[in-house]
C-alpha cells in the first residue's frame, strides 16, 4: 500500500497531461480534449485501483480466488450500469459521453477496492496486518518489495502501453 501511495501522485501528473500529450502525438485536438476529460475523472479511482491490486494479490497469495473473481464479475455489472447512467444520461444524470465512461470506470475501481477490502477483512486472519507502524515505512523492506514488483509492473505497463499505442494509431486514422 505504501508503494501504491507513492506511485499515485506520479500517475496523477501523467493523467493531468493527457490532453496536451495526445495533441503532441498528433491526435485531433477535439479527440484529445475528450480523452483528457475521460482521464481526469478517473483520478479519483486511481488510489482505489492500486488498493484493489494490493488486496487482489494478497488474497491470491492465500489461495482465495473466489472473492477476486466475484469482485471482477460484479464490478463489470457496476461499470455497465454506471455507463448506462452517465454516458447516456439516465436516472436524472445528464448525458456525459466519454466523461461519463470515465466516471463509471472510477466508480468501478472504487467498488472493486471496497469489495476486496471487505473480503480481506472478513476472510483474512487478523494477525496478517496490524495497521500502520514504523515497519510499514522501513526503507530496505520497501526497496526489496520494489525490486520484486518492478518487473511485474513493467510487464503490466508494457501490456497497457501496447494497447494505448494501438489507440493512438487508430486516432491517427482520423475521426471520419
């Protein structure tokens, strides 16, 4: 969780530059502005997404896959329902288009973290984590965890960036 808290501000800075970055990459300014609005509203979900990842791996390490599966499946239902509300303007919401999709994604991220947080609390032994302490911020331990997690993070980043690059290429094809 400490590592996630340290990484979140860096990613927020990257998200804040989405619109300008896409324009610099040759994307249509209107498309870049829409993508920027979509990304901005997801900032609220970023810390929750990292919390979800931490909880997911913690439960997986214990062989408890059902909560992870149910969190993922039910989060898809939450995301679809929130998309219906916010993209198209139902249940009193104005139609928000791409920004509504971003809001729905942020809601799903928050939901997944809360779901797995409750599952971890209900299923996990109380002796595993006793709350924040000085040990939580022990720099050699954090460095060791970063050494173990960095290759996984790079691999996940490469997968994400490959998808993102394909979307940039699609944007270069134009909007017509």
